[in-house]
C-alpha cells in the first residue's frame, strides 16, 4: 500500500525520527511494543470494547437533510465524532495509547495540550485506567483555557505550566519530550496528533482510522456506494487522516483537508501550513511547517485553538505531494459563519475546528449534483467555543 510508512516511518520524504540520542531508547521501546500489540487480537478486542462501552462508538453517520436541501447539491453526511465521550475524536487515540502503555507496564502518562482538549482526554483515560498523569501546557494557554485546566485537575491530573518560548502548544510539546527523556522507565508520552517522530504518526493514525472504518461501512449501507468526497479539518491532522485512511485506496473519493487560514493566507495571522509553510524538521519529523524568513518556526494564529499548530503530520505532507489529497484554507470568518449555520440548520453546534470543514462543504456541495455524496467529519462539539464566538460577534458573555 502506498500509505504505509516505509523504513523508519517515512512517508515519501517526510516523517522519520529526528530526535536526540537520549530519546532513542524510549522511541525504540515504543516502536517495538506497538509493532507487537497492533497485530494482537486480544489487544484489539480490548480496545474495541473500550471504544464501544466507554467512548460510545460507533459514532453516527448522520444524513444532514436540512443542510442538503438548503445547499441544493450533493447529499451531506456528518460523521459525528462530537458524540464521543469527552466531545471529540481525541479519545480514540488516547484510549489506544493508554491501553498500550499499560501493556508496556507503564504507570504514568504525560501529554502536551494546547487548548486543553487532548489534555482532558488524556486525563480522562488516566483516571479510567488508574494511571498517574501530568499534562504540560503553555502558560498563555493555561490562562486562556482555565476551565480545561480545572477539568484536568478534577480528573486527578497535575497540570504543569510551560513558560518557555511563546508559552503555547509548540513549547508544551518540546517540554513533554524533554520530560520523557528524563523518565522513560515508568512513563509513556501520550502524543495528541499524527506528528512527532515515528512511530507516533503511524500509531495515532491507526487509532483514529476507526473513523473511516466505520464511515465507509455506514455510507455503503446508507447509499450503496462510496462518497464522492470526504472533508475534515486539519490541525496536526489526526481526525483528517483517521477520516481519510480507509478511502485512500478508493481513487474516486476526493480527500479534502481544511486548514485554518486565520485572518487569511496573505497575512501573518494564519495557521495554514500547506498553503504557506515550507519543508522543515521540527518535533522529530520532516514535514511542512510555518516558518519565518530565517527558517524559524513562525507564530501561528487561528480563532480555533485546536488548529493553531505550526506544522502538519508527515502523512498529510505526502498525500499533498502526491496530489492524492487536497488541502484548502478556510478563514476565521468562514468558519464562524459555518458554526452558526450548522447550529441553526441542523441543531448541531460543531467545534470551531470542525466548522472549518463544514465551511468548505457549504462552498462545494452546491456545485455538485444531487446524486453525489460528501462526508464531513465533525471532529468535536462546540460547547467549548460558544463564549469565543459570542466575543467574535461583539458580545461579552462574562464567562
Ligand atoms: C484537537 C482538535 C482538532 C485538531 O487536531 P487534529 O489532530 O488535526 O485532528 C480538531 N478538532 C477538534 C474538535 C479538536 O479537539
């Protein structure tokens, strides 16, 4: 298959393991354990049981009849990852990694978080499995996401502030890698997206691939055919690769990743890595990154905290190079309009991240004919974003 990584986790020229020697042992131990357990029927049965009995899988593939009628083109289906426990797709990856860590004899999870979504999911899995948990979070983000900090503490997790650099997600990732180097015997680094050194991009993708495994069967059941397009938002790229994976071999299915353009790809206030980034090496992988004129990682911006990572997973970089997947920028304004549109049209408030994919569906569905079908992944629910959207519209909810 073209989409399995070649030696040492390469996706075309991307991916790899660009890490200091001190981290090599941890990464090799993880690679060997994952190779062993991914093919183990007992491990997979246990994970499926967790997905179904704890996370609420399989998630619905919902036919958005009102939206379809209103747009007057392709039939729109929503893959409802927003209905999972903790409100997003993140739990799929976290349950997989926490279970693997347990099998490896680890008693402690560490994780990075930006907006707090991955931190909350990891804290949740740690509580469930009786593991110790420490989450690293930029001090800027801790202030902006105080509610999620408290949520993690409720779940029994220690949150450690990171003040290095810009005090945001990329600095939290760097700090978590540093901590892992210091303590690999009892600790697993539960990384939150399809990024970092091999085996993370492959392993996280495999755990998220449950999205397209279900969606493919569900659309065949509902429509008797494959979709014409699958759309998902792209931050690091985990919900998107999970949504694409089982359709990659189906040439007639367009795969469309929707990036956060922020205030526009012709401004500096953007997080659209494919549109504005360049090839580079950061956080253990070769891929595309937003960089300044000196090749330093550029500060990124999006209204959506979950999409403002300055890079993209290496498998997406490969799918971009080969042309198998398309990546399109979606601005804050377009995403906010889509957030409001889906809320009033379908009674579903999407995460502002997911609203980026909804926005692109609103653009393309009317250009397609009524026999055509698109699937849009709703990566998460939007309750967490309501106050920020109100603020964007000039209303202060005094939260
Ligand atoms: C974290 C998050 C994202 C972005 O992460 P990916 O790895 O690109 O999927 C998207 N949507 C929601 C709801 C999130 O919480």
